[in-house]
C-alpha cells in the first residue's frame, strides 16, 4: 500500500514505520494516525515480521497532535473525531512495537511513544506534555501512562507546568529504557529491534501481553493472567526447542509454534 504521511520498510524481521511530515515536525493529524495504525496492523498480520518500529526523523519523533487541525474544532467535533480510536488500534497490535525517538516527543507525540511497548532514545530526545500552553490537557492517555512511568511528582511538573525531560532525565525517571549517542541511535536501536524480532514469537507476544496487563487490571488479576500465559507456553514447540537448545548447548531454532 502507498502512504502519504508515513514511510514503511521491512528490515529483516522488523517492520519500520517512519512518520514523514518533516515540515510540521511530524505533527499527528488523522490521516497520519490512520496510515500509521494501518501499516502496523499489516505488519502484525505478517508472519515474517517479529517486531515493529515507530520512528520519526532526527529533529522530531512527533511534536504532538496537529494543532492546526484541532484549532477550530468544537466539543462535538472532538468527541466525534476518530483520533482517539487510533490509540485503541495500537492496543490491538499483538507484536512488540518499539518507539525510536530523536528530537521532539511532545503532547500526542509522547503519548504515541508511550503507547508503544518500548521507548529507545537519542541523546537529543526531548519529552513533554505542553498541552497546558494551548488551554487543554493530554487526551490520549498522557496523564495516565506518564504518571505510571515517571510517578506523580514528575508527571505533575510536566502536565501542569510544561516541564520538558531530556533524554538523560527520561532514562533516570524510567520513561525510556535506553539512550544512545545521536550518531548511532538508529543503528543501536535497530539492533535491539532485530534481537527481539528473532526471539521465540509466541513467547514474545505472551511477554508483551503479560507486562501490559499491569496497566489494565489489579496485581492479583495480572499475576493470574501471567500464570495462564506461562502454562500455555508449555504447549508450544518453541518451549521444547528452547529448553533442549539450552541443555545441548546450541542455538535455538524458533518455529513460532
Ligand atoms: N501541530 C501543527 N503544526 C506544528 C506542530 C503541531 N503540534 N508543531 C510544530 N508545527 C509546525 C509549526 O507550526 C511550523 O510550521 P510553519 O509555521 O513552518 O508552517 C513547523 O512545524 C516548525 O515548527 P516551529 O517553527 O515552531 O519550530 P521550532 O523549532 O521553533 O519549535 C516546537 C519547535 C516543537 C517547540 C514548537 O513547534 C512547538 O511548540 N510545537 C507545538 C508543540 C505542542 O504544543 N504539542 C502539543 C499539541 S496538542 C485527542 C487526544 C490527544 C490530542 C489530541 C486529541 N483526542 C482524544 C481527540 C493531543 C493533543 C496535542 O498533542
């Protein structure tokens, strides 16, 4: 399929979606979110893809939802817009999605990154929820996912007073898992994407599902769900293969079965 606002490519078992509205700092309008979620769903359905990447360019991952698109909208326009539905489509993706962030990740851009499963960053990355400057608040999960990631103190600072986090702070506060020098962030991040893409596919999906469960349910329910997923993996050929490979000191050959 051809797209106007994103670029897609397949690199080994990694499906890459690059937001491509550089003149607007990758602001996320509805067509962009529609294309992005369509491309991810296609990669999700493709057995040759093990992991997906969402990225922008060196200057901006995404500077937020498109303010020009929202500026004249009224209450009902916003309620009727399909914008929030795109986050639900992201949630339905079963394979891991890695956000690779350089430059601005602001507002809906940071919310998009947080809706992915992992966030890897260039040292130039800058994270913020500046909606307060526009007379609004985060509306795509920002107040919730951010608070779960960095805690109330930092989340309040960001949402009430537009505090921006540097990449080093984002690492320190647990928003991102790794930060790389700007010259190598993409290569280093893609190495991680390739590693994940080549791991046991069924177990990878189960691990993603289990970790994300803590955002949906209480601890007891999450632990119970984890246990069910854990037991179910003993019905896979990959569990037999992985343990046999360990015992016989050889590399595992995953079948995804
Ligand atoms: N939307 C539209 N255009 C944007 C944009 C944005 N978010 N951010 C930047 N641009 C455009 C600029 O207008 C400018 O376009 P031209 O004037 O050249 O046509 C171009 O990108 C370059 O930007 P600047 O000239 O401003 O570049 P600077 O380096 O000086 O500044 C900046 C970079 C990132 C600091 C600045 O552009 C900035 O503050 N941008 C806005 C950041 C922001 O406020 N983001 C939050 C947006 S609100 C929803 C749920 C959630 C949301 C919406 C709906 N529903 C439940 C329905 C989310 C809302 C948001 O994200």
